[in-house]
C-alpha cells in the first residue's frame, strides 16, 4: 500500500510529517513529478481502517479540478479527517466544510448574514487597536513566545469579539481549540489519554458555550454575529442551536488556529530570509499585500482537505472509483513549479501568486479569507514598524499533525522598547 514509485509514506506522522520542512518539500516534489495522485495507507487515528487508504493529490491543476467539481469530489463524507469518523462527528465538527449542496448553500447563505461588509468594516479599527495592545504588552521585554503572546492573541480576540464571547472565556476557547486540532500532539492531549474523549470534551464545551450565548442573544439581541445568526431567517429557515454550535467550532479553529499559525510562520520566514525582511521594511504599506499572500502560500496552515469520489472518475490521469478518498494537499500544490516559479523561495514581492492557502476554487473557498488577510496585514505592520528587528531565537516547536501546519511555540527577541 506504500507509494509504488517514490517510497514516501504520507501516513507516517513521526516520519514524513516530523521531518525538516525541506525534506517534506522534497518528498512532495518527488510525488508531484513521478506519482502526483499516489496511494497511501490511512494515518493513525481512533477510526483508522487498517485496510483502507487514500490518494494524495499534489499538483495545483488537480487540486483546482477537484475543488471545482464538488458533485464528483464531495465533502459530505468527511473533510478534515482521512479515516471515516462516525456520522455524528462529521456533523458536529464539519459544519459547512463537511457539507455538500443544497445543505452547504443553505448554511452559507444564513451564515453570510452575520458577515456583512458593514460588520467587517467595523472590525478594522478593532483589529488595529488589538494589534497595538499586543505589541504594547511585550515591547519593553525584548523577548517573548511569539505564538502564545503575539500570534494567538489577535485572532482569538477578534473571533471571540465577533461572536460576543466574553473575555473571561478566551483562555477556555484557546485551550479547547488546541485540543480539537492538536489531539495527536502530546502537549495538548497527553499520552495515555483517550483521544476521542478529549476531543469530545473540548468540542462539547465550545458547543455548550455557544448554545448558551445563542439563547441569550435570541432573548436580548446585541450587535454581534451570534445575534445576527440566531435571528437571521432565509426562506423561513434559521440555524438550529446545534448548527450554531457547530459553526462556532469551525470559526474558532479555522479563524483562530490558521491565522495564528500563518503569523507564526511569517516571523520564522522573516528570520530565515533577512533579504526579504529588508524589502518589506523598505516599503511596509506597498509590500504588505503580496507579502501576506506569500506567507499564506509558504505556510499553508491547512495542509489538506479530504474529498470522496461520488462516482467512478479520474484525476490527473489516475483512475478512481466511487468511494475512494482523496486528500487535496494544499501544502504541496502551493509549491507546484508548473504555476509558481522557484516555489521553495520565500518572495515577499511574488506576483502573480496562484496559491490555494485559503482552499481551492469553488463553494468551499474560505469565507473568512478577507478577514484573515486583514488581521495578518495589521499585525505585521505593527511588528515591522515598532519592533523591526524581531527574530526567532530557536526553531519553531511544530505541532504533531498532518492536517494543520502548526507552530506551538516560537521564541523571539527584539530591541526592548522598539520604535514608539
């Protein structure tokens, strides 16, 4: 069941996925060139089928094709886990990203009512103020953990404020989201702990928090997104309490974890590439838009999304049967030299930049891409103008995962006091 051409086993969490990033890139390069839709055994999981497997899609064109054809490559049988989770898990954790039309279209229409241009515009000042306060809190120390004290704080506050979650719950939301997405990492779920129980407990707590908040907002609406969602009605339909809770879990993990990891990897990339830091510093406002997209491309915080064949078909010249599972590896597609010249080079001026860091084209493109770009842009402007010499002082502590390209900790240093 191992790849018959290259020998790379993408199910190996402690081998392939724990290897240095350069080795991962080399492995995917070999797969793209010689076995672009390759078969692998299922990865470690409580639901792993020892006789099952999946096809790894590694070229950008093939990721685009599968993304544009959801009727052939569906999401409804699971999108975030290659092994088949129980149906109630798919329903609970997947929200919109684990749905197909017409349910997906219905959910997206209702949810979009909470993310109007007016409401997103109101966040602009909030993002700037929050980023400024984050830097204020560390600027005189000259060192900190960039993940927990910088990168994680901005998206956490924005997501919680957006939904109306009180500040007293921030730490709980942060810890629970780490468990949901980092259940395979012993820092978040210690060895010997029942993984399924840990995930259900964390997600159940998030769900209960949102159910209670939804009930309160139904009685006493405010101006937050939770109020908009519990009171939004399209064609006589509203979100159920369970759908609201499921969406909140999605928003927390997608809107918090991914932006946090992109910011963290961005700081690491600037440390590794001082020439690119110099280019960005020379024109912060002008370079920021292309630099942010380049960070998202290189970091690819969401490594893959799963699809399942609904019929016999083919992709990239590989015949597939109904029921076959595919992992659309955004991390690999974002390094496809057919569309991205010199793809292993971090280039803050790269344009065009045809990455799929926010998902492929089609109905599942990230609903929060605009907000994520805004958060990252503001945070990096704040850092580059106030602590321009911020740099990593040790390698990133990477998350043990093949789904999230996560950074748990990143020690950084800078001149105390910075530029006020």
